[in-house]
C-alpha cells in the first residue's frame, strides 16, 4: 500500500510557474500509474494528467496541455507536475493519485485507491 505526500504549492502571480512534487512511500512506486487531479471549492475533482509506470507515456487535460507537464522519477519515488503560464482558473487544491493497471487517461476519481492530502495552488496578483 502506497502513501503519497504532495508539496510545492503556494501563491504565484498570473503567468508564473510552479512545480509540484508527490513523494511515494510504502510501496513499489514503479508499479503504479500516477495522476494529478485538482479541485476548486464547491466543484468536483478533475483530472489534470496521467503518466504510465515507466515514464514513457503521458496524457494531459485539454485545459492544461502545453502548459503543464507531468513526469516522474522512479529512482526518487517522486511524481512531478511542472505548471507554466498559470492563470486564475488554475487556482485549486492539487492532488496526486495512484493506481495499479488500467489506462493513463482515467478521469474517474474512484479508479484511484491512493491519494495524497493535497497542496493548494493560488494564482493571483
């Protein structure tokens, strides 16, 4: 069973960048498909992107494609989300999630049994 801890959130100005990290422990990180989700207050949690176990394949939501980039370092048991050209609509709590098997593009929250506690990203001037 894997435990996930996110970090790297904070306050950033529009147009700025942040890199989120998610460190995994308690399991074999390379056994898991990983994903980033985000949730705005009062709204459903939505998928931002997913990555396969070997860091070969990624998929990103249309709203963040070419601005956000998901990656992983299996040697460090760490998942990353590089976020560029941030705007106010990106303000949300960001969560990393893990599952074994299936596809890397999976928007269903219930597909992922393991979640981090979330990290707040606020984009504001």
